C-alpha cells in the first residue's frame, strides 16, 4: 500500500477518529455499537473485506464484501486509509468517507485490528486508540466457544492469535486506553467518557 501521508483538514475542532480494537470474542462489536448509540454525532466506518459473507452479515452495514481483484484496485487507487491481512483475508478502511466525516467534525469509529491501528496512528497521530481486553484468558476462550461459529481447531487458532494480538497491543504505543470488558454498560461508559474528555 502507498505510504502517502494524508492530512485531514477539519472544519470544526471536534472531529475525532476513534480506533477500537481487541481480539475476536472480546465483545468489541457490541461495545462499538454502544459507543455509537451514546454519542450523537458518531458514525461507524464500514470496512471493505474479501472474507465470505456469513448469514449474520448485512452488506453495507457490517462490511462491504468485495472480490480480491476489487480489493487490489482499492489499494492501487489509494482508496484505503489502512488495510491488513486478518486470518488470511483482507480488511481495509475506506479513506475518503472518513476524511469527509472528520471534516464535518464527527466522531468516526473504526473497528480494526492492531496492524491496521498502527497504520492509522502513523497517518493520523491524533486518532484515539482504545483496546478492549477480556477479563481473563479463560473468559475469552469460553466466549469464543459460546459463539458456536467455528470448529474447536479454529477456536484454538483464534485464541492463540488473540493472545498474540493482546501482547502486540501492549508493547506498542498505538493505544491510548485499555479497557476490560467485564461488564458491558460499565465498559461502554468508560470508553464514552474517555472520548468526551479527549474532545474537550
Ligand atoms: P470478522 O471477520 O470477525 O468480522 O473480523 C475479523 C477481524 O478483522 C477483527 O479483529 C476486526 O477488528 C478486523 N477488521 C475489521 N475491519 C477491519 C479493517 O477495515 N481493517 C483492519 N485492519 N482490520 C479490520
């Protein structure tokens, strides 16, 4: 992907890019939707992905589902703010839409992995990074099993990847805040409070 730095002129001082990351099974989508509901001018950035659409996914709401060729084209045209390979499939964040929303002074929420977050922070250092942690490794493993989405082998793979992702997130300086998803309402309130403090 090209390494152009994109400057994002904002009309109002309030535009903020909120990066939300965390291992799969930690409940980050529920937290993201909770933050979105709690902050009136927030918008959720719908990512582009080459992964297959599942029965639970809604095109244009959860993701924009595209072919490998289409994804290549988006990279070539510099249409993605960041992109990363996650579990062998590619995921990326549309750039122009986000720039427009930030210009309008909105809170833009991107739910992306650690690698994507690193790229976003490099381009937009003022982005606010929140990483969601499970209360414990045991709880995370149980949540992955409870989803009943995958085989035990796939669950173990995700669990190992989750532990790696948490370690990577802790080592770097991409995240401004680590929150533990012990109780949903509490963790949403904590994230919302931190965003409001940041926006002033
Ligand atoms: P899932 O396929 O379970 O919906 O998502 C798998 C992983 O991809 C999650 O960890 C999610 O945060 C990450 N992801 C989703 N969209 C993007 C994106 O646009 N960019 C990056 N880098 N990661 C993403």
